[in-house]
C-alpha cells in the first residue's frame, strides 16, 4: 500500500466529551471506527494492513464523576441497561494521510457523523491539534491583530467600536449620518449589523458610497480613518463583487456571517481579499449552548482561523446572552493563543459591554489585543456618545494601570458618570 512520505507518522488529535450507557471503552471504539475505516460488520477490502495504516486510535479515556439520565433523546441502550449513563473525555487520533491537507474533510472527520451515533446521549468536540503541515496550505488570517492595528492606527489599547443600530430599516443616508456622529465622537471601528446586507431599503453599493464619503472626509480632515466592516455575506460571486466595491471606495474591512457563508466560502474570500475579514459567528449557539452536544469554541475558532478569518466574535463578560464568563474568557484566550504558526484572529468582545467590564476583562486575559464593541454602553451615555467613547477608553486605562474603576473615576468625569448610570441599570 502506497503511503505519503511527507505525511507518514503524523497524526491529528482531538478530544471529546461523551455521554453513553455503554462502557466508555466500547463507545470510544465505536467513535474511532465510524470516523475512519470501520463499520458495524467486517467488509471486503478491510485488510489488517489497511486497518493498521488508517484506523483511528483511542489514545486516552478519562471517566468523569457523573451518573445520570440521558441528556439527549434517541440513544440506544445496551442489554441490561440500568437507567443511568456515564460521561468521559475521550482522545482520538487519525493518520494525517486519512485527510490530507483538506479543511472540509478535516471537519467531516472531527465533527461529522459522530453526533448521530446511537451509542451516545451526548457528544461534544472540545479541541483538536494538527501537524504544522496544515499551515502550508492554510496559512490562516492575512491580517490578524497586527494588520488590523495598522489599518486603524490604534496601538496599546483595545480597538473601540460599535454596531450601527437599528439593525435594519435605516436608509444609506441615515446610516452615513449615524456614522458621522460616531466617528466624530472618536470611535475606531463600526460595523453593519449581521442582519444588514443588500436590502431594498439600503442597497449595498449606495450604503458603501454614503458611509465611505463620510469616513474619507473625516480622515482627510483629521488623519484618523475609522474602520467600517461592511457585511458582504452572499454567494461567492456576490462577495467578490462587494469586496471589490468596498476596496475601490477606500474601505478597510469586510464582514461575513461565517456559519452561513460556510468554510469553503470563507476560504474563497480569503484567496482574493485585500481587507481584513470580520467574522460574525451568529448562530453560534447551535454548536455551543448544549453542554453535551456540538463543539467548544477552542475547536470552532481553529477551523475558521485556518480558513482565514481576521476578527472573530467571542462575546464579552457579563453579556446579555446565555454564555458564561468562564466560556467567554476561554474563547478570548483561544483566539490569542498560538496555533501551528498562524496569525491570531482579533477577538471581538460585544453584547452588553460598557466601561464596567474593562478591569475584570483585562485581569482575566492580560491583553489589550481585542475589539471592544459596545452599543448602549457608548451611545446611551448620559453625556453623549463622545463621553461614552471616553468612558470606555478610561476604563481600559484603569485596567492597564492596575487601578480599580471607582478610584480612577475620581479624576475622569466620563467614567464616573458611566459607573453611576450603567451601574444602576444592572
């Protein structure tokens, strides 16, 4: 049997949380067989040599201290089932040669039919590791954190931003007017809402024309050019056309709804993009909300990182969604961590953020390499939008200097007013 010399001996590794009524060892072997060369009965061609060269291996099983009712419906039970299931963490590995340097096939191997297997009442991909060979074909983000900072001119603090609201309904002219107000208040970054695309009430090219006229005029007068992430989500031809239009008009960022554009769509966009790709993960709860189904963010971000996303939403602490602070911090740290030599995507902290979370966020991540995107936390400041922007910057100044917010606010009026106003809302 022919083997690739460049891939020989190299393996892909992944960790999973599993829940099953079967013995953990038997359940793990079922996973390994399903995701490599096995099936439920021996088949012609399934030689010992083939199995030795291509079977997935169970590398480790750690049983967790758990016994309870099945979490998900439809699981099959073994003979003599006593009404309880167990959980464990299983590590599997595959020969790199099974997949080759092919991202969609990697995803099918690590996150394919496993979730449907009858032996499990719960299964979640936690994380995975790859040989560095993958970065030869998939070098990851073109711009990442460093490139984004060059476009915005912001160093040594987070990039402060907001989302254009209302989500839908604004005309191009109204969007431009709101943009003017926001960038004159000092914002570094603005973005379309993920619901805003090429709608009849705001055609994409007209919106780009109106917004970029404002941004370019402001940059010419002040030397500061704010970044605006235009939502170019669509089919590949549409994304190419929209990207090129943003570039032509002097824009510095494009946005996609990555779960719906898909991995191959993002790979194609990354081939031709000359601008950072802002990755919005709307729909993320499908993968993450169940504690026993889907995938954790450390695995999720690696797929999209390989595909070339430059910014990736992570939520922020004390957010308006269901995600815990522990999960948020883990997600931010995953983006900032190294991965087979690729650039790190810039984490995008959003969802109910204001100055009040700055110190706790910094203390948890020890980094300012984030986008801190606030809606009401900026625009609803009682002294106006400019004061809202200043309050966020002051909050991060306090964090970096190791000073608590109350103390720092004594000499910073915008922060002091924010703490009083937003603190009373919580």
